[in-house]
């Protein structure tokens, strides 16, 4: 076998060998808190974002995008967290996007959108 293991004889790990998440996955899933009292506010609603307002071709007053962090995962894929902000005359849209690709294993995209 010239010193190499075949894929059939390699054991599958049940637990990660390191005590940390090497993919830099963010666990932030959004917040539902009152800005003044910092109490959790959760209630059912039938309201949805105004699609007509979002699709309108308003003038963009300000737009920026910046990468919070990015890593190539030791040539095993890529991990990237970025923030995009768009200011229009009638609203502000903020997007937080986490992108993870582990080669031949998975692709994950997690987004948090805030409409002000």
C-alpha cells in the first residue's frame, strides 16, 4: 500500500479533533430586542416587507460593502462574513451575509437582513 490509506479503511470521526470551529461559523441569528430596555420582543405578525418599496428604482444615496473577515480554511474551502448597507430616500437596508464552503463537503449561506 506504499504508506497510504485507502478511503475504505479510513475511520469517520464522530467528534471534531480540535476544540474550536475552524470554519469560523458565526452563531449570530439576529436579535429581537427593544433598544431601550434590551428586553426580548417577540410577537406574531402578518406583516411582511413592502415588496413594491424594495423593488422601486429609488436613487441610492449611499452604498457600502465591507468584509468583516475572510479565510481560505487552509486550502479546504472558504469562509467569509460581509456587511452591505444601502441608503435610499425612504429606507435603509442592511445585510449581514456569512458564506461557507468546505470543499467536497458543504456550502452554507446565512443571511440577516434589516430594513429600517
